[in-house]
C-alpha cells in the first residue's frame, strides 16, 4: 500500500493540488489575532476576515484575497515555520513540525464533516470583522477549543 503524500513529501515538494488539499477548511487562520506584547503569544478573536464565509469557512474570493485584503498572508513552504499565529491544529504547521495529520483532517477521515465534529471549525462561532475597529478587537478574544476525541462510531460522510 502506498503511503499518502503528506507522509512522504516535504511541504516544498508538494504539487499545488496537494498543497491546497492540506487546508482543512476550519477558518482559524482567517480569524483576527492580537499579539501580546509581553509574551509574544497570539490571541485569537471571533472576528473573521471580511472575505471568510463564516458558515462554510471558505474564502469568498480566494484567487484575489491578497489584493482585497492587504494583510492576508499567502502560506508557502518557506514561511510556514515563521508564522507563529498559525493554529496548533493547522496541517501546514503540523507537517512542518514533523507531526502527522489528526484523525479529523479530511485527508485522513475522507470527509470534511470531521472538522466540525472535532470542534475545530469556526463555523457558528466566528463573525465578520466588518464594523469592528482594531481597538475593539480586544473585546472579541476567544480561546480556540481543543479538538474533541475521535468518536468510537465511524464518522458518516455527507
């Protein structure tokens, strides 16, 4: 049996399609974040980028996101390890750190439903940043939940 690409390739050797498939669609990286000046810790908010569809957790203008949102960061194999704000659950971060993908990742489970079942998705929790000033972001802080344990029952696909 052939090993899956994420176990045999480094991030910089992946095809574009493989790279894009690593995104689990959780929406966590699209949340506004604040950095604690004293500790350097990144604090997440429930306020999401204006381009994030908070129901599907997908970018509404992915091809043009960097033009429309100047501080949108395009992930690359080169910059992943320097982005301390990437969530601990992020596949790009996990693989860069030599870890494996969790049970709920769609590439492992075979369905995107597990991202929500594990409590990783921001759907239903996040809301648009529109109308919220940078100064007000502190009022929208949110501690990201940890992933739930793998259910004993098989996960049902959509």
